[in-house]
């Protein structure tokens, strides 16, 4: 059964609009056709959680890479949804254009019959051509963004995998640290471990604390909840510290690093950087967590074994 001309034109326009997208996708592989990095990230996250438990607390390098990988995979998912919506828009555009303005190509080319209708059809064709160009530009932009996002996600997931492998390789060294400092449970009314109490008291003896400090946080799943962490504030109310306060925070952080082997410090975080003795490598930048306090600009966080 032969298709009617309007129906055939709808199919043709949709094909014309989608062809560059599909041909570009054939070379670049559109986002929807690429392997989903989320499954691998979920698997690695479970493995990282097991390492956290084995190594007595959140390993900062693993947590930081997990945050970066999570953001990257979320971006991929969002762009895939945008690409799917764009495909649907093209088909909808083709259908509504030809349903609302049926065209006769012979009349438009020869200007036979109603001149006004022919001119109106020509204007419509020009308008549709402009929309087609915009659609193709939008597709290409989405394809480029999706490819970049997927490459970033793949890199972040690979980095997490590599960091897990490194920590597994260093297991003997890390288990030696755990054995050296032993395992402590909270004691006393403040709910802190004896080791954390010692660190806190020595910090307070060596550094003025005009903005106070906080340690035990009931219900916290991390070190604050287990009595093995304290936050030493360098400003108040989530504000960036003054130059003098930052300098004091720098000195405190260095003091903790210098005395860490004696006191049993596991890691510290300050000014969007972390220093974790389990993963080694000195100071490392932390991913953006979204605020002054979340990025540890206003306090020095100290966790012990």
C-alpha cells in the first residue's frame, strides 16, 4: 500500500534531521550505546566500603574519588536523558510541521496555482530549514558533551579501581599500622577513645581555640560517631578564616602531621585537602563538597586509629 505524500514527507524530514546525529553517533558512539559506568561504580563502591571497614574508618582517597566518579556518572545519566528527549523532539517536530502545513513541492518550485500559497509554502520551507539547523546543532552539542562526560566518568571509575588496587597491595603495611596502634573503644563521659582524648588535650595545650571545637557526634556513621575524630574550628559560623586564623590552622595541621606517628593520627583534613597516612603521598586535594564547612576551610578535622 502506497504511503500518502504528507506521511512520506514526515518520515523524510525525520530522517534528514536524524541522519547527521546517527552518522556522527556511528563514529563517536552515542551516549545511550556506550557501556554504563554506574554498574562498575556500584561494584567498586561496595569494595571500597569493605576496605573502609577493614582499615578502621573511611579512607579519604577512596571517598574523594568516589565523590568525583559519582558526579561524573550522574552527568552522563543526565546527558543521556537529554539525548533521548532530543530524539523525541525531532520526530514530534517533523510530524507537527507537515500535519499543520502540508506542502506541494511541484507548486512551490514552479509557482503554478495560488501564488500566495506558494510563497507561504516557501516561507515555511525556509522556517523548517532553520529549525532543522538548530536541531542538528543541538544534537551535536549534546553528543560532544555526552562523549566528554563519559570519558570523564570512565577516567574517574578507573582511578577508583586503581586506588583500591593500591590499597590492597599496601595491606601488609596498613595492617602493621593498625596493629601498632591497636583498637580502642570510647570510654568516659565524653564518648571519645583514649587516643582521641590524648590528641584533643595536646592540641588544646598547644593552640588557642577561640572558636571552640567539636568531637563526638551521635549518630554519625563515621569517625565522629565512634569517638575517634575532632574538629578544631578556625572561624565561626561557617565563614572563611582570617589570614591570622588560617595561619594558626596551618600550624595546627603541621603539628598534627609531625606528631601523628607518636599520637596515632590516621588522617586530617584542612582547606579542602586531606592527609591520610594509610594511602600515603602527603597532602592531596579534595573534591568540592559544596561549601566552606563541607570543604573544611573553617576547621581542621583530625581522626585517629
